[in-house]
C-alpha cells in the first residue's frame, strides 16, 4: 500500500520538529551577563542627532532621577556611542540594534508618536548588552547552546510599560496584552527589583525569583506563552492560540502570587487578614486588566480552581472564594 508520507508539507514538519524538540533547560541555557564598565558619564550631548536631542535629554533626566546609578551600567556604556537614523522601515516603527548600538526610526512617523516610540527604544538601549558572545536585552536573551531568543514577550511588555510610565503623553501603544501581564508580574516581583533585573539584562535573576514560588517547567511555559502572543499579529497563530497563551500567562501569575502570600503568611510576615486582602485585591486587579470586550481571559471558575489547588480547603480559601463570587457578579 502506498504511503502518504511524501505529502506531509513543510509546515507540518516544522510543527513536528517543534513538538519533539527538547524543552529549554533554564538552568544551563539562561545566564546573567557580566557587564563591563566602559563609560560612566555622558560625554557630549552634541553627538546626538539634533532632531532627537531634546527627547534624549528628557530620557536621560528621567532615567538618572528614577533609577539607581548602579543599575545604569548598560545605559552609560551605550548612550555615548548611540547612533540614531531615520529610514523607511517595513516591519516596525523603530528598533534598536544591539550589535551596532543604533536606533532606526521610521522616517514617515507621525510627529505626535515619535517621542513615545523613541522612549521605548531608549529603554531597550539602556537595558542591552553584548557579553560572552551573546546578546542580552532586558528580559530577553539568546539561549546558550540552542541560540533561541527567549523572553522577548516579557521584555517588550515591560519596555512598553516603562515607556508609558515615564512618558505618559498619549501615543500609539504596542504590546497591549504583554503590558497587562507584565504589570501583574511586576506586582509579584516588586517594582524596584523588577527594574533592577531589567536594566541589568538579567532574565536569569527574574527566573530565580520565580523559582521561589514555582518550578522550572511552569516558568518556561509562562515565558514561552508570553513570547507567542505576538505570533497572532504576525499571522503565525490563530485567535484561539492567542487567547490561550494569554490565559496561561495569567493563570501562572495568579498561582505564583497566591503561593508567595501563602509563604509570607506561614513565615509570620503577614496576618491572615492581610493574606486574604492581598490575594483578593490581586484577583480583582487581574480581573480588571485581563478582559476583552466579551470575556475575561481568566474566568471565575478558573480562579476558584487555582485557589483550591494552591491553598486546599481552609478558612483563608473560603474567605477569598467568597470575595471572588461577589466580584464576578459585579457588572464592570
Ligand atoms: Zn521594543
């Protein structure tokens, strides 16, 4: 009997390859870069393209005012030789090239959008480094031996979050879903620590923090699901896959947050009432952020199931579950 094997097309083969490819070992493949200090001051403002000079100055003031100097090694290394170009770009409004230390900006960009977009790229510049023959940028990096980019979704979401936070004038936003997820991730890790890890291009440090609440397998699944969100906009995934990735990310964060508060409670750092309130508030905030026009990415049923799986049946869980019932019956 003739086999159909010859008719398997290339895309199915690629999918099979992905399916059978070994998952990344976070312990060996993700590393913290050693950042050597090449510069520690800004030599000359006149080196910047005059068109962008004032927004670069604004960025420098904001960065040096809001973040500790010890976390600005990448920034001082890169800012002095930074090149800025305008050109016709096909795929993005702007991008930062780590190896060339260069920002390219779309030449026909609306003037009202330029500063916000530039802030985003400048944050990439301030959080990128080239070390041990590999590129590290904020929460993304090329894995050690498999050379795959990992963490791009979290990185873009956090970059956009910072650009909005420090340049709040309205501009066209990208990475909306990643931004929402990362906002809650920041709540879990802590604002100061999150920006420290980002500016030092330390995805490994972020993973180490998450290891306090969960296992590597789940952390990898979380990072990968955020990485895959953009596939939908690039026509590489379906709407169902897109929604499922967002759902997986929110489920992970909620589970880790409940675990964190449970640890704090059992160590006597917070009271029972604080434990209940903190988890209740976090669920409420996630509910507010994580919805499309029609649905919540994470449903009441799922929240209750996660509570049950982390806390088991007890008074704290019963209390929080009660809060969940009433917040989901509210009209928002
Ligand atoms: Zn970006």
